C-alpha cells in the first residue's frame, strides 16, 4: 500500500467522520478493507488524518482544522479589536455615543486622521465613526477599492494608531465631499509604523 493510497483512505475517513460526527477504529478498518488494503494499517490512516480528528473515549471526532492563513487573519482581527478598544478607552464618554446596533457597535468618533495611499500620497480626512471592524472617513477624496494606511492620533501624544484599511464603499455627501467606508485589515507592526513606508 503506497503512501498516496493511504492518504486517499485518510481523506475518506475524514469525510466519513464529518458526515457521522465521528469514526470508530472499526470504521477506519472498514474503509481499508473496502480499498483492498490490510485492516492492520488503521493506525497509520488515523495518524494521517489526525489534523482533522480529535480522539475522545475510543472515537475519533471530526474537528475542522484551521489553516495557518485563517489563524493569521484571526490574530490580525484580534489586534485590531484591541487597538480600537484602547483608542475608545481614551475618548471622553460624551463623544463615544453608540449610533447603530449591529454585530459590532459603531461609535461616533470625530477625529482628524492622516491617510496614506498605496502610491505614497498623504492627506488629512475626518473620521466619522469607528467600530471593531471598520471606520468611516469624510473628505475630498474618493477611495473606493483602495487599500490605505489610516493613522489615528494617540490621545496620550504617543505614536499614532496605524491601521491598514480596505475601502469598501464611497458616496458623495456634498459638492466635492465624500464619505468612505473602510474595513480594518490589520494594525501595522511597530517597525513599519516607525518607517512610515510600510508595504500596503
């Protein structure tokens, strides 16, 4: 039995565990027998499938493996949430009024911010509100589809909060005045924030 064949059987076992919720050793031996392989190889198959299976009380339960990319994205979003919480924690209660109830509360947050575009342009806009997932910016720029750095001044006078933001929508709110809605992608690292030339 080749490694490729065993990998194929491991995939079948994982799919069966996903359907049933779990597999028992006899189920793994059954898959091997149906594939014309020795049932004695069941532990080898389980070892190949271990990233998707969790052993409890004699059974192997299906557990959705989280990819490295997903773990990285989750860590980035956690960093964003922590930075937003810190930022709002410094704000005066009178200016942090919940204005809309969603999965993530949006909070009124009027503040001048510096925006850096991918091609190096830098200008000042006004933030309108803030949540753990995004920010709304008002100014004379249409930023739809752009990935930008948004630097929000730190109330304590320290280095500004430095967010990487993808602008998802733009609408005109007056003559030459636009509102841009952006989603936070991550908080930039200290090294790239200091350099002022981090990759967007």
